[in-house]
């Protein structure tokens, strides 16, 4: 995921709970980016599908956005693919 050594050192100083939240946010952003590339969907096109600004989609892809389950569900519908897989 993150390859910068200084960044990894800083990350190791973050409490475990916050690190787990960080990992989830970045994981969702990475998955979204991968699906968009796989399907040839641009950030602009996703923004249009969701009635959002391009800048909001760009923020999502930084991994620093706190996604709600509602937002994740709307994105999944718009891209026709899962961002999070829940085991039953």
C-alpha cells in the first residue's frame, strides 16, 4: 500500500484503532481506483453518475475520506461492482 519509509515510521506511531481506520479508508480508495480503471470510468464520469463534483470524487481517491455505508452503496451502484466484500 504505502511505500515511503518515513511515512511508514510515522504510521507506526499511530494508535492501532486509528491505523485500522486509515487502512480501511485507503483500502476502499485503492479498490475504487482499481475498479474505475478496469471499467474505463473516469472520475468525472463517476461524479456525473452520482451528482457530485469532480473534486469530491478526487478527495475519495486520496484515501482520506471517511466513507459512510450509504456513500459506499451509492458508489457500488454507480460503478456496478463491489468495493467491500462482506462474508456471510
